[in-house]
């Protein structure tokens, strides 16, 4: 298979949009945390306490998602640089590494969505009471 410099460049908009989505998830999560820190009534404080471990875990996962996404972006850029220097074998390995990092980032994202449903279930439980 021939890998040209345009092939890794196709990932640039995809990775950029993915990082933007991850940043939005982070911003929303920080807003939720700020809302929980401002609650006054006892029932809401109890709900906030139940959410703390979930929120901490989600923050760690989002950090991992962003880290692997940025690494995928950097390695993709290095791929283009290697191909520019006509280091085709190095470029192929770097491109493969970039794809692996991107998949890891996406798997973390899937896991974060899964545990965020736990937080939503706690909110639903609150509404049922």
C-alpha cells in the first residue's frame, strides 16, 4: 500500500472535531461540578456527594481522551513530516500508531459515555422520589 502525504492529512479535520467535542464534554462537566458546589439544601448535597466519585472518574477519563487525541494529532503530523522527508516506512509506522492512539481515545470516549449514564440514573432516581 502506498501512503501519500495526503492520507494522514485527511485525519486532521476529524481529530480536530473530536478534540472540540471532548473539550465541550469537559466544559459541560465542569459546569455541572460548579452547580453541585453551590447547592444549599440537604437533599441536593446528598445527591452531589453521590455524584462526586462519578464526576472525578469522568474527569480522569476525559483527560485521557484528550491526551490520546492530542497524541494522535501529533503523531499524524509526524507522519506527514516523515513522508515529506521520503521516510516511507517510518511514515507508515507513525500513521499506524496515530490510528491506534485515535482508537484508544475513542474507546475512552465510549467508556465515559457509559459512566455518564450512571450520573443520569442518579438524577432520574432523584426525580422518582
